[in-house]
C-alpha cells in the first residue's frame, strides 16, 4: 500500500511553504525493529531525517513500508517546524488538551457533588 499522489502533493506544498528543500535534508534508511517478523529485521524500512538549518532529527518506523515511513517522517518534520516557527499546535497536542479539559471538568463536578453530599 503506497501513499496516494494527492497526499504526496500536499506534503510537497507544505514543505514549500515552510521553505524545506531536499538539499537541506539528510535522509538515511536504517534496519527496522519491533513487530513484523524476520522481514522487518532484515530490510531497511526505518527512515532517519535530519533538517540541517533547524537541526531537527526524526526517526520513523511506524510502518513496514519504506515509502510510507518517508511520508510520515516528512509530515512530522513539517509539524515540528510549524510548531517552532508559527506556533501552530500539532494534532496530538490538540487532542491532549481536550483530554485535560475533560478531566478538569470531571474533577470539578466530583468536588461539587462531594460538597453537596456533606
């Protein structure tokens, strides 16, 4: 299963907006590890990216496919640069904030109920 052309074009546009050039990237392929059996341990599917101007390093081995890992590593690089340069929150951060707010609401509600029951 490969990355669709639409997603590839989107990531290239995103990289252009952030002024990320392929010449600024060091890309290496490393032997994978973890679940997946012998095939993963023998093939170089893990992608290592280093953006030289910002000195950001990313290592991605989320999938068995090298192509998908390349896409995911580039996407993560874009997210980190957006966070540093533009102050935009990543989807993971947004989700964790939602969870924290929910927990706070539950705690406040529990405290109110305890004080009413006394």
